[in-house]
């Protein structure tokens, strides 16, 4: 697919402070991309730079093959939705949607038809004559979305559009936005600090930290192959287990010796210390009869169970390396059916094994 938006070496400074450091990447036509990162990482500044609301210090931005770096916002081709809805309080729903159209000189008849089409698209036909303060948060955000899309922009920019909504409405609207985006095929950039939202909605995620891009990838790539310790830690839950290499074949975790899995062979330097990173769903409890297997045939580690939290579909079991009370917690997610069979109890000593294909190591 064709590149629609290209960011080339963009730097943004606020006085002495560098908010964006040499940012470069491209977004394809029709893609849904999320900027994800902790507060202050620069994701809003990057979105505002694309909109022309924030002049960049250096670098260039191209949209549909045309350089737009120095164009004012009104000469750029985008629609934007903010966290705060930003509707005109003195205008009805239909007038909020119509205002951009009439400002652009769209004739009254066509304007009415477009407003009707968008009211239908967002499911608010019966609220057409209401004012923003007579609508729920989710309804107001749908109006903001319709207003942004009514002018058929080439690019949709979403600045934390779901953050002000409660959990249920958020999930619902998240699906609606995805459906609408796919239906229209509109290239979309959304800023969020919510990793779940980014994983669920985006075709690709740009993970940012301190003004730099840590990784760009599909949700699955970001989750399964985090490119840095920061990404591994920020996206999803990750256990970091202190490990040392004994030789090419053996590594030590706590009191246990384990054979080095193939995925970690390149780290196999004697004496090398690293954190073994593994997600809670890639750990499992070994069968009880193997709990005292001194030959450690199933390559497991001894742990003590500290807490068991029921999470509906699974149990989150918090463990600590056996006999090491200073070590940080290791979380294991056990599917509920398995948990019933395992019959785990608090303060019990058990052994946990790893899915060797889902291991990462960070020195
Ligand atoms: P949040 O999720 O909290 O909005 P963010 O990742 O969107 O965070 P930005 O708003 O892009 O972060 O800000 C990035 C950095 O730039 C922050 O350290 C912020 O304090 C700084 N910054 C943003 N706008 C300005 C400004 N107008 N003047 C000075 N510093 C600014």
C-alpha cells in the first residue's frame, strides 16, 4: 500500500527541552496507527505537529506526497477529535456537524444530506435537536467524530478520544471507531497512553519514550517481540527474573539450574547476568508429582505462592523465588479450568516451567 503520511527526522524543542528527537516513520494509506507511551513522552506533540498546531523545530512532514511542514492547520487535510469533545455548547447536534460544512461553502441542501448521513452513521438521528449538555459523554464524542469526518478529510487525528469516558462506553465506542475507520478506509492516527486500547485498535503501534521511538510494529509484534526493555515493561505485564549463565548449556535462577533454551543461546557467555523476561501466560505450574524432581527434567524453578487472585477467565498467581524473599514477584496466569485441577494454595512451594518460545532477555 502507498505511503500516506511521512515524518522525516522531526525534532521539536520547547526552549532548551527536546520533546521530539529525530522522529522518522511512514504511515500507509488507510492504516490505523496509535502513538503509545507514558505521560510526557511526546505523543501529543507529535500529533499536534502533524496537524500544524505545533511548528516543528526541524525536519519535514509529507501528506499524500506533498510537503506540509510549514502549512497552517487550515490548509492541511485532516479532521481532529479531542479528549474533551470540544463541541459548540450553543449549537444543536446537527448544527455542530453542519458548521464545518457551511464554513466550507457546502450548499444548504447537500449540507442537510451530509448531516443526515452522519447522524445515521453515528446512530444519533433522534438526538439531532439536542444540545451537547443534553448528551452523554459517549454521545458527545460520537458527534465530535461525525463533525471531524463530515468534511471527508484524508487524515483523521484522534487525541485520547476515549480517555474521558467510563470503561463500558469506552469499549463500545472503541469498536464503533474501528468499524467506522475500516468502512471509510481513512488513514487514522490516535494518541493514547492506554496499551490495551492501542493493542485492540491499531494496525500498527508507535511506542514512544522520552521523545524517541522505541519500536514500531503490529500489536502482536510489540507484544510478542518487544524491541527493548522499556517496551517489554510498558506493554502488557512482564516478569523480569534475574538469571546468570553458568556456561553454554546451563543457567541459574535462584537455586535452580536450567538448560539454556535455544532462543537464549546467543547470550550464553559464562558469568553473564541478565533478566529473563517472560509474560504471565507463558509460565505454567508443573504437575505436583514433579515438584521435587531434583534432576529438574522439566527445566523449572521452585517458587513459593504468595497470592492467588481470581480474574474470571484465569487466576493470577503471585509467586516469589523459593527461599529468596528479596526477589521481586513472578506472576503466573493460570486458565481457570487448569487452576481448578492444580488446587493451588497460599504459601505452598511449587515449580513453574516456561514456554521456551516466548522468552526474552535483557542484560
Ligand atoms: P500526556 O499523555 O501527559 O499528554 P504526551 O506524551 O502527550 O503526554 P506531550 O504533551 O507531547 O506528552 O509533551 C511532551 C513533553 O513536552 C513534556 O515533557 C511536556 O512537558 C513538554 N511540553 C509540551 N508542550 C509544551 C510547551 N508548550 N512548552 C514547554 N514544554 C512543553
